[in-house]
C-alpha cells in the first residue's frame, strides 16, 4: 500500500464518461470521446486488452527484478562480511598499536629508572667524599680553637712558673697548627645534571613509529596487464602486473593488499601458428578440462611482489606446454577478467640475439635459465643487442604488438636516417612529425601517415647550420626549435625550414633534449653540463637548475624533458637510471625508477612524453622498451613492442589522438604505436 500511495494517477476531465480505451502513444486511459477527438490519430485499443498487456509486462519486470534479489542479498551479505571483518581488523590493529607502545613505554621506564639510579649513585659518592673532608676540617678547627682558648686562659690566670710550663707543653702544638698548610679546596664539585642529547631524530622517529596501512582496492575494478596473460614460453620467467583500483576505477597509491594467485594447467593442447592466434584474456569461468589421468595437474604457485604503490608483480614459470588458467584474487575475490587463459608454448630454436627478445624486456632479469645471455647488470648503461628480426616485416611475425607504422631505414636520402634522436609533434598543417636526423645533420618533417614533406639543414658550425642535431620541439606558432649538441646552441627555424635565430650561445655545453612548456618557454636539457636551462623565445635565460651528481637535484647525463598540465618538468636522468620531476621554478619534487630490468626500473632512460592525464611515458634505452607511469611515478604498464623490437629508443612524442612516435636510433627509423589513454 505504501507503494500505491506513491503512485500518482492522472485525472480524467470528461465528466460522466467511462475510461474504456487506452492510448499507446500517450500511455494513458481515455474515454470514447477522447478517442474520437484528442486521440483520433493515436494508436488505441480496448482498456481490457491493454490491462492484460500491462499485467504481462509487469509480471516480466517482476520476474527480472526477482532474479536480481539473490545477487542483491548476496551483495548485502558480502558488505556485512566486510563490515564485520573491518571491525575485527580494527580491533586487532588497535591491540597491536597498544602492544607496540606499551613495550616502548616499558623501555622508556627502564631507561628512566637507570638514569635516576645513576644520579643517586654519583651524588652519594660525591657526598661521601665531601663529608669526609668536612669532618677533617671541623676537627682541625675545633683543635685550634680549644688550644688557643686554653693558652689564653693560662696566660691570664696562671702564675709565672705555670706560664713557662704552658709554653713548653702547648707551644709545640700551637706551632704545628700555625705551620699547617691552609686546608685544600673541596675535594669534589657539585656538577651533576641530565644531558638530554640530540633527541630530535628520536622525536622524529617516535612521530613516525608504525603506520596505518589501508587501501580502497576492490576486486571488480582491479585489473591485470601484460603479454604473459595470453602467451608465455615454457621454462622462461613471465611477469603479470596487477593494478589495484577503488570502486571509482581510480588507481590506489598504497600497497599491502591481499593478492593471491594460482596457476593451473587445464589442457595439453596448444594452438599452433597455423591456427588462430591465442585469444585475449578471457573472463569466462575456469575451464574444467582435465588431464588423461582425470585430474588437474601442473599446479604452479606464482610469486607476488608488492611494489608498495598499488601495483603488484605476479611472477611465474610454466614447466610444460599447454593451456593454463591463472586465477588472481584480491581479498579472496577474483579480479576483473580472472581467471585468465594462458597459452604456454615451447621455446623457439633461434639465435641468442632474437631469443632474448621473445619475452618482454623486463622479464629477462627474472629468468631462471642458466643461459649465458642473462648476466648481472653493471652500473653503466648497456644497450641490448639488436634482434635479427627487427628488420622483418611485421606482417610475417606471429607475435602481435602495438606498432601501427614504421618509417625509414638507414641511409642518406630523403626519408632515410642515420641515428635519429629527437622527435616532436607539431599541429602545423593538420599535424607534422619532426625528426632530428643526428648523423645526417638535418631535420626531416613527416605527415602523421609517414610521408616525408620536408628536409632542411646544412652541415656546418656557422649560424643557421647543424653539426649534430639531437633534440627538436615545436613552438605554438609552428616554428621548430632544434638543439645542436656539437654547436652548443639551440636554433629556431620557420615551418618551411628557413633559419630565424639561435639562443643559448655561450651558455650551453652540449644540449640534448628540448621541449616547450605551457607558457611557450623553451626548456633545454644540457646533457654535457648535467643541468636544465629555461629560455624565453627571445633568448633570455629565465632559470637554470641542476649539476652533476647523484643527489635529488643533480643529474648524470640527462637526456630529454617533458612538461605536464601543471607545468612540472619531468627529466630522464640517463646514468642515474631514473626520472626526476621538478616544478616550474626548478625545485625538486620527486623521482622514480632505479637501475634494473623489472617493471618500473630503467637501464638508462631517454625519451619521455606526458599524456592528457599527466601519465608519463618513458623510453628505456638499455632495455629497449617503453614504459607507462602515472603522474606520481607508479608503474602502470608497458607498450607492446615484441613483433618488431626497438633497439636503443631515443626521443619520443605523443599525438593528440593518442599515438606514440618514438625515434628508434639503432634501427634508423621511427615507429608509431597505439596508446590507450
């Protein structure tokens, strides 16, 4: 009845008329008069028929809603279970907090007692020494006073003979007192105090004792990424990245989530290259296929590594060929897409150069094989050997990747390159891509489809010439800014290639990367000086920051820079194997990355770009790959480049429609990859 009270029924204005019809167009009951006048062109039917239709429709809706009730009730139970678990965990955490601080209180009380006992002991020893000295002094004073008093009385009242005797008897004693040395100073002092010491670090430590770890990650929004979700190689380590997200779909920034995994072989059959390619990760229920023995086999327990930034690495190695089911759970519930169907194939017999490139670059460090190709990483950056397959047509390679286009080859002609370095997008004429062709001493300009439209630059060390162009950027007016490492300046050219001016002459030692911020200022990365200079377009130096070193505000061979929507400058620090982020004034904010081959690690980062959401895309020169990070530097994913591997990528740029252009210096070309923002 309460529901009926909330339903409003339309009033009929025809007095004395019975509602015998129903208008489908107006969705209301009408009388015969209204049917003939207001609704004569509408689709009407008898009310009884309409009632039957509506009853049937409502029953269908009731059935559909009723079918949802078990799910809703189950959801209520799940929420109540989480609420109960949350209360229990809070109580347990509170007990741990109290236990921790009670133990600290006990230690503090013990230390306090020890210090007070030390005070009492030292004071007692000093008191004993001073007390003994005081007794000696008082005894001397008493002897002197009593002796002098006796002698004075004798001299005043005794006869002459007795005076002679007194002198003889007491004179020697008085002489001893007179010749006695003055009593020494106090044998002790009153110095006794409590020295606190430098307890500021201790106070800071106390303020940071423990932490409350929590996150809002939920299973249905958490996802897994990585090539290993669909295809792996037997006997070689594989990595799947799990990114936890909250109920809004936003990435969580803290670790500690309970991520559990199980990998089970469900089938012995393996699709061959002649058949259809393995399917993408499936969200279908776990396969019930069994081995010939009638039971599941080859259960592998992957290792889960918490990166403490909301991202987790699931590492595993499959022992045999077949179809595997990878189940990933968060707090006991499957994440989005879990379980995943993974195809494990036998390793392909090929030369060492190409076999290493069959896996995503970051998995090589975790391979358990004793192959001599896997070595410990040296502190110096080293580029991986180029795969023999890198020059093959992408169409003939059975491994799919994200590459859309490859442009150029080694050569001196138009559209050919020798060691391309910087690359930049320009909105001029519906979009242009400018490439700094370093060893050809020129700039080449292409359409987004890869057609070479312009080549400009004359080799030389004079004004307007190029000796070693390494970086290129586009100004808002379409002009090109070119960093010349050997000439030690930055040149500005019109969109047609006509020289305009230069800046930084006498202020730069070896400029490498160049970019333009939101205010049109030109940011130059001075590789040789290990610093960053910011110029106005007029050539005036606005700010300069950085020096050579390993501290937060220092660089070791920086390469390229990119600016996000807030004006923050992200710089690839080549030999420090990290990316450092500064504000627009040049003050250090944070850095991310370290030397290595794992997710989020670098072997000499080079090119860098920022997307519309301030995610940071970084070219990893030594590992020959492209990694994607969020605005805080947390690893998100990598761009799949397996089919036609990179060989020492350099500059990188991003187009408004979400395509990544990267200068592949070792392959003497540039490549275009799709990028899902």
